[in-house]
C-alpha cells in the first residue's frame, strides 16, 4: 500500500505498514482540529504546561511572509560590505541557525564558513584564511559565540583595524532588548533584529539563518517563495504533506520504531539532513520519549538496513521509483524552502502526538552548567581529568573508561567492542567527536565502521550516530539526556598543539573546548549512561589507528 500526499511543490510518500499506522494517527489529528489550530497558532496544542512558552515560539509559521522585509533591509548592507571587498562571510552560531544557513548556502553553491565550534585548530585555520576580506556574522550569545567574537576582534585589531572600521567587520543578529543587541549597538556593529517569537531550532526561515545566507550571496526570496507555496496547505486536514509526515513521525515514536534513519538519495539539498537531525532530536527528545535521528551516508550505508526499531526516511527519490527507495517507509521530495517549513510543522505535530513540548529544552542546560563549573574551578578540573592515567594506551590513542566497563580489554579493538556490547537492545551508540571538522575530517569515517562493527560484535545491528563537538550539544544533546535512556557514548578528544587565548577571559579556546567535552561526559555518566572517552595524543596518527582498529 502506498500513500502519496502532494501540495505546494512538496511530496511525501508513505509505503507499506506505515500507511495504516500513520492514518490512524492522522484521523485523530484531523478530528481534534489540529491543522486549523496549529495554523492559527494555538499555543495550547501541547498542553497547559507548554502553552506559556509556545505562545512565544510560534512565529515560525508566518516566516514565509514576515521574513520578506530582509531583502530590503539587507540590500544596502550587502552593497556596503561588497564595496569594502568583504566577500568572505564567517558565521558564528550554534544549533539550528548554523545548520540552516549551512544547508542554504551549500545547496545554493554559495561560500559560507560556519564556525559552531571552539576547537582551536579549526578556528586557527579560519583566521588564517584571509582576514582582509572577512565579515563575521554573530547570531548567538552563548559561550562559544562570545568567545569567538572576542577572538576575531583581537585578530582584526592585530591586523591593524581599529574603531569604526573594526566594528563594521561584524554583523550581529539579535532580539530587541537582548544583551547581544545592546552590546552590538554600543560598539557600532551592523545590527539586524531577530524575530522575538522564533527560536533557533524552528527558525530556518528567520533572520538568524537568512541574514548570513543573504550576505553570502543567496537569493533568500527564492527560499521564501518555496515555503509560501506550501504554507497555504498547512490549514488543510487532507492533502497536507506536512500533516501526513507529522502523523508518520508521531506514530513511529509511539510504537517500537523510535529511530529515524535519514538517507539522501539525490535530493540536491546538501546539508539538509544535519538540520533535520537537530530539529527532530531537540524538539522530540524529552520526558523519556522521542525519535532518535540517525543520519547515514546513503541508502547503501551500514545502519540503513531495515530492523524492527527503525523508521527509514529518504530525502529525494520517491519510493515508487526503481532502486533502493522502493523499500523506504517514508520518502520526501521538494525544494529547500518548502522542506524547512514541512519538517518544522511535521515535528511540531509529532510532538503533539507523543505528548511533549516541542520548544522546551529541559535537559540541554545540564552540560552548559557542567562546563561552567569546570571553567570556574580554582584548580582547573579539566586539566585534572586530562592527566588522569588512561586505562589503555595503544600508540597515539588513550582509552579512558571505568575499569570494569573494559572487561579486561587489552587492545583498542577489544575496548571498542566492550562498549558496543554495552549497547542494549533497542538502544544506540552516539559518537561525539570533539575535533576539527576540516583537519580531522577522517573522524566521520567512524560512523559506518562502528555500525558495521556493532552488527558483527552484537550479531545484530545497532544504530550509530555521529556528531562533532560542541555542535552535538545543540543538536542531539537534548535527546541524549532527556530522551529514552538507552544510549551509549563514545567521546573523542584530541591534543591541542596550537591554542588560542580568549581575550578578557581566564581560559583559552582549547580549555573551553575540553571543558565542554568533559562537562558533557560528566552529565552522561551521572545519568548512568555507558560512556568511554578516547583521547588522541596525535590527532592524525590516532585517527588512523582508530580507523584501522575498526576495519
């Protein structure tokens, strides 16, 4: 059985048993009047406890129209920065805005450098890439963004910029009345106001994502047009692809298939899966419920095999076409702007189905608080952990784990196998790589290797996710702490050979990066999750050895 729902340039195809499961949920959503209520921004859809926050977070529904002012607002700014020779845009952000802007620019073929990391190696490479033509866009006021703003400010100053010339190298996107807005105004940065009723997770079509994309040369009106074509269907009870997708996601989370495996098959939406991952994990992963998004490299990648706990989604080719897509439970096709709105609406609906507040992040702050505590420590808790002897050393690789959890492992391969054996039935393994996404890009090879290894060691597949740190704190971090308590974790850190001080702060980027890793690890272990840390004394050599140990 196949159900195809198409509207506004978006097509959602649901095949097989998923049709019956989702139609039961869909009928209930329609009878409850959810499409009309959500389109009318009814904040009570997720219950009375969620209503106060939801009332301040539903502006994303109107962004296909309300964001159109940005074209006029930015036309003069774009002209000014281009005439000044600033054609290299660096985005300092985290979470949804960073990933949305990245997907927009990669899909459009525009050049945007996204910095949502505190790894000093990665930041140093960006600083060395041409400060004379660099414009920095800041859309976040967390500790990462504030530290990077300070680092770039000093770098510009050391390059000979001062006063207004230095200040105009920054574009700040901030809410009216926020500390970031006041600071930007006081020093003379370019300032664009962000929507007060849109958060970053649901704000792919808002100022925080569109401003950096526009400055990088993307015609954001095209995205808004794509989204607007779908917007008219969101009030409909039927022929509403976003409602159909929401019912499919919600029914999966209610049932046994609580892992959402996402593979791209010719969608042309480069980077979109990573944005969808943060939306699904952050909005749905709480109160012990949710869907774990597992982004795989393709339909032939380890981890895409159909099992009883997976709901598979293909981005691109519809499953009624020849090829691997025929076996997918859900397939989604359409342009990027429409896909952003589609998934935001669908996830909000799915949260209603499983009974969680899509806008709250009750557990995400634990790692931030743990990081802050480490940075405040008089004796420097992070260095204390670094110097604690590892349980196992193999070449440039150290293994830090509770001795009993290693089960007598004598080699790196045996140590990883011990962690894989700790992945419970119905659980998952999350790889958290606190490394340089460019210089240590080989770390991404670990996900498929670990997925294949898990199937061999456990004699059945186990979902394996991969995230760069500290990006993972803002993407799947909420799910890791607040979702179903069945995760195991492999954290990877690396030696710092070229650190950067954070001006005006008593710590460096390397110390902050390590504190974020240790703070997260501390929280995961306090929750009783199996968690190993692998430290690379030499990053390149250590990654090569780790890849070899899993091959």
